[in-house]
C-alpha cells in the first residue's frame, strides 16, 4: 500500500501529526475552517518550500499542474492564491511557531553530537534581514523605499539546526535581540562584533515557521534513515521528486543520481514572495 504513495506523502510521515493537531486544538485553530485546515495549510507551504517555489503564484501554478494528485498529497482541496495569502496573514502564527520549536527540539535530540572538546553546548547567534515589498507590507517599513524584517537565529553548531528564532522589524539593532536568547549554563555562544553590547550581553511569520518545520523534517528524515547524504543533497533530490512514487530508500540510493549539486539552484527552503 505504501509503495503507491508519493514521495512527499512518505516524507510527511516523519511529522508528528497528532502533536500538530493537539496544538491546533489548544488554540482552537480549526473552529472556523470549513475545509482548508491548518494541517492542509502546513502541507501546502511545505510542498512549496521543498519544490523551491519562489512565490505564492508559482506555488499555485505548481499545484494546478498536479491537480489530480493534490488530495493524495494531503493538501486537500485545491487552494487559490488569495485564500492561501489570507490564511498566512490572518491565521494564528502561534500554532506554527509552537510546532516549529517542537520540531527543533526533536531534531536536536536526534542529531546532536560532540564536535568540540568543550563541556557545554556550542551556539552561534546571527541575524538575517529579509526584504519585503513596502507597498504590500506597509507596517514593515525599513527605509524610505524599502520594507523588511529581521530573523535572529540561535544556531546549534553540534546538531546543525536552529535552536531558537526571534523575529523583529528590520530596523531593530542586532544587540537588542540578545535578551531573547535562551541561555544555558556552561554553554558557549559565538557572536560577531555587531553584538558587542557589554551592558546587555511581525508580518510573514507563518512562512518562516513553515520553512523551519520543513528543514527540521528533512534533517529528521536524514537522521532516521541513516542517509550518507548531506541535508543539502537530500533537499535537492526531494525538490525534483515530490510527486514520484519511489520508495524513500530507493530515492536516496546514490546509484540513482549524479551531480546532485546542479539539480536545483536553491540549497535550502526559501520564503515566498507575493
């Protein structure tokens, strides 16, 4: 029975569906959802991330191209661009945030390994500014003609996955995000000079947390399947195979691909443009 499922569906099997639904219930998320649930929304966004779609429009076109497969991919009924944009804008991002942190914790438990001769864990902290269209996201004004927000990420160097994420307006100085770091005793933290503050050592969040969930899912699958491939290589292979019906083991068999680095241009999940 499993052999007739799509690669995307098999990959989603590594997600804790019950945990996600418990979080949705906690926030009463699906109370007003008639058919397009939070789970459908998550899978839609994950399909876009894994297939390297560059915009909502691009994602909808891809789903239409696979219209006969959408139900079996777990995405549910076909969704139009305006509905997807509205869902990402209006639905409770806390649901995706909480599940993202759950996925981060699960990934760290599986993948953490000692790579430094130090007693505590090793973290790196840095930020990334993500540009937004100012005419669409007026609240995200950064400069006179530019919009954006900043994602401050605490990276676990041993597990090779984010340990924590904090989102601010793009104009917020890096050092202002330092109080949000969940500090551990005996851990080691690496910063660049932008964080040299010795006195003190919000609009497209659903997409960010869906991207984090997607990356963690791939990292978990790579670990649990004991693949001798990097996450980069796994992402590249998945990006062109989501609607195939190969087994995951056959899909990642080294004999089945060559020059994986040139299969796709993007090496990791990206955020969609509108």
